[in-house]
């Protein structure tokens, strides 16, 4: 699974700090914190028919992550929404669009780690691209298990949606070498946490299971799926889950803004065999699509 370049994105406009720039002019300083130390936070948004699903939740999480990192001038919701609207309007984007929303601590007066060197204000980046969901929801994806452990709160809290993604990138590199789509990452006790890019669920005997959100991000799509399951009277359990349980599940799927609810057909060479004819993911996905239509927000 490799995302492809889309010629439709050749001449897009990108919002940086307080103005729109052409793709060729869109740059940040070498003194920006994102360059100096991955000191930034981000969100992924998806546009459906001129609306954005879970927009408020994503902005809330962006602002919460920035607060945890002690950013001193976090943009307001109104400012962020206006920047998104300007970007979509400038690019005449309506649907099948992915937005990478990034907030850096901003430019430093000199190279260094100390946030007190950031004296020019934070930098908001709105990068919108014509981009369909990255995974094939029909064929599904293949996963391998990485030896790279997912960060726990002992080291770097996964609840901070930060730009320092080397932990995940190292796991993705392993997946690439193994000709897999993504990698499962375990927590420090050896239980499944999530993949390098998504939360992960399994179904066994009609019960929906997912990992505790200890070493994984409490994904917005993840929470939607849990809420929908409860709405459909599908039993849902959050607990520690071993790899062996995933190998022997009736269904496995990942959740996230970039791929929605994506089926997993293989883990570490083990084919996920749906011997019971379970259709839990299909049921959840049908309601998920209805919620997109009903709940997506205008900006």
C-alpha cells in the first residue's frame, strides 16, 4: 500500500501561519520547531460533500495536545475553521479530500531545544489534498508485527497527537521490508496496542474487542465505532489482547480518518478466517457512513 501522487494536487494552495501560499511557495523556516525537533501537533481531517466529519473533536484534540506541550498561543477554533475554509475555497475542494492540520510551536530566534526561544508565535498549516481513503476497503490489508514497541505514558504519552513520529515510522519501515501494508505495534507488556497508523479491533463470536487506550491513541474513529456498537447492541470490550487472539479472530479491522474501517485479511502470515460468517464490521461501517452524512460539520 503506497499512496500515489495525484496531479490534481500540483497547483494547490496551502495555508501557513496567516496566509495562503501556492504549493511551490509553501515553506516554513529552518528555525521552526517542527524542523528542529518535531515539536508540533497535528490532525487528519476528511471532507465529505463540503463538510468535515468530527471537525470539532479533531480541533479539540489539536488544542489539547498543544496545551499539554505548553504552547503559549494556541489558535482559537474560529481561527482554525476560517483557515480551513479559506484553503478549501482557494482549491475549489468539495469532497474526497484529506486535510493535514499541523500546529507547530513556531519559529525560534536561534537553534535550540528550549521553548523560550520560540518568540514569534505558533504556526498553523492547513494542507488539503485531493485524496481518497488510503486503504482498499474491499481487498483489505496485510499486517505484520513490529519489534518496535508503542510508546507508553512512561516515555511519551500517546494521548499527545504530536509530530514526532519516528516510533511509528520505524514500525512502518519493518512493514515495508516484509511487503505488508502496515505493522502492529505491541505495548511494553507484549499486548497489541495499535498499528503504526490506526487503531485496531477484532471480532470473536459476535463480541467486538479492542485494546485499552494505554499505549495507543484514543482515536476519534475508534470512539465512533465503540459508540455505534453499543447503539447496535453489539457487545464491546476493551481489554489487553494478545497476538494469538488476533490470529484466531473471526474479523479484524483497523479504524482511522485516512482509512475509515478497513478489514485485515492477514497478520504475520496467518489468514484471518471468518468461519462464523461474522458481519460485525459491515454492520458498523453501514452506520458509520450514515453518521458521516448526518453529523459532518460545515466550516
